[in-house]
């Protein structure tokens, strides 16, 4: 046991003392935020801003097509249509001319068939759909007007129905659309982080084992410690490195949410309708405070506890597999035939968990969060939505038992494989190592 502790300590200190680890741990959250901001700026910079002149021969679109920051409509007389078309190609201040034909006998089908948009540049698909939507809304209003329905009645017909959901299993707490969106977003983030870190740090263990094996350093180490102690020391050492990063990142996230939440009350008083206001009507600071407030309303102690437990058990489980693979082969090329055994169950758990977002308590979500091969990802995806305590206890018990069994199997493979050179390991040969 003392040897395992010494090896764990060595692996941990070797990693955390590196400048790259310290910089990455502190800057990674800021880099992610900056990356998201850059992506948002790229979308913003690539938005189209076009100027359209409208020739309305029907007489129903004038003052009905409203300009905004993306599309600028300018109505011109029908007599200028031909001259504008002739100079359109060389006109750098104009992107297109929308020609709306005369409306004969209220035949809107003919109007649609003969409407043309002549452009001198390529316009985006979303811009074209926006123009189509603007025209459709005007035609819809005109048709309803002909039916004798007033605009106020039309607005009343188009009014969305807001359904409040009260969850009696959560102390009659109201589950709003914003809350569901926050839970779904948090679920996807936790799920993806767990998936990526198990693979990244698992591969790190495998490469570390493979490097020591190829350098014959392991022959010296094995003379002082047992192979099982060496394997567990490596796994636990890298586990502590990953856990250290998570603790720092979780702390930074909670502190950031608390700072944003301090301004929530003051921001909320300036929002008509408070929490019921759609996000589309809020600016960026208001959205950030709404989201941070929603996050802090979740059961964060339970979420963090479950996240850490499942990450640790899942990581130890799959790292044992990776350590066994590293000891059984002589180079990274040969690892490809075995790493699928670790990657496929995790991938199944991650992509299968997307269905959990729509139905967290469904049969797929339940069984994937119970089966140990997929539970490290699936249970973390479910936990923001709330999971019964007995399901969490059962899942942890099964995962813990399977992890101990996997460590036992990996230890038997590691004991023989770490000192094998020149022989290409096969599944049949590995099976013999396990049985002996």
C-alpha cells in the first residue's frame, strides 16, 4: 500500500509541477469563454446587411415590409423599374430589386408565381428566407383582412399559450422553459467533459505504461514494487491530476455564477415581466444573469458530488483497461485493435445520452445510467434533471463493483504483459494471462 502511495505521489507531482499544467488549468476556462466569444463574433461579422429596393405593383406591401438592421427596404415607383434594373449590376449601394406584380382578382397564387428578386450579389439562404417570411406575413394579414378579421383579433389568435409546469416531486417548484434549457445545457457540458477527460487521461496512462515498457525502465521498477502496485499508482496519480483540474474549474465556475448572480435582482427589476421575459428580448448581460441565477437554483452539491464520483470511478474503470492495453503491446500502432473496447461503450453512452435530454426518466436513460459501461456518462447527463436516490445508489454500487473487478482483470494482464517483449499479443493469449 505504501508503494502505491509513493508511485501515486510521484505521478501526481510530476504532472502538476509542469508549467503547462498550471497555465492550462488556470487559463482553460478563460480560453473556452474567449473561444465562444470569437465564434460569436465570427457569426456576427458574417451577418449579411443588404439593401433592397421594392417595386410594389400590387399596392398592398407599401409600408408593410419593415426594415431592420439586416434588411433595408426602399419602395420606388413602378416607372423606375426598368432603369433601376439596367443600372443594378454597377450599383454598389444596392444589392437587389424586389418586383411584386399586380394583384388581380385577389389571386395570391399568381402573385407568388410572378414575384422576382433580382440581385447583383450572392445573398445568404437565411436572408432569402427572411425576405420570404416578410412577404408571407404581409400576404397573411391581407387575406385575414379580406375575411373581415381585425388586426387586434389576429394578434390575439397568434398569441402563444404559456403553460406553467409544477413538479410535486421537487417541492412544487415551477419548471420553466429557461430552467429546462439550463439543465439541458449543463447536462451536455458535464457529459462531454466526462467523455473527453476519461479518454484523454486514459490514453495518457496507456502511453506512460508503454513508454516505460519500451525504455526497459519498468524492469528496474518491478524489482522494487509489484506490477499491480505500479499500475494502481499510475492510475491514481493521473486521477488526482484530473481531479485537481476539476476542483479548480468548478470553483471558478461557481464563483463566476455567484458574481453574476449578485446583479440579478437589480437586472430583474428592469426587465418587464421578470423571469417570464423571453431570452430573445434580453441583452447579453441580462441573459448571463438569468442563466447564472438559474444555475444556482439547481442542487449543486448533489450535482458536483455525483459528477466527481462518476468521473473518478469511470476514469479508474477505463484507465485500468488502457493500462492493460499499454502493458500488452509494444507500440502505439498495436493499441488500435484494443482501444475500441474502451472507446465504443463510452461513445455509445455519450450519443445515447442525447435522447435523455427529452426524457430523462425514460427506459433508455434509466438503463444507460445503471449499466456500468455507460453509467459514467449517462448518469451525469441525467443528474441536472433530478434522479431518485435509490437509482444513484444502485448505479454507484454496480459501477464500483465492476471497477474493482476490472482492476483485478487489468492487474493480471499487466503482471504478465509488462515484461513481454517482441510478441504480438492476441485476445487468445490475453485470455490465458487472465486465467493463470
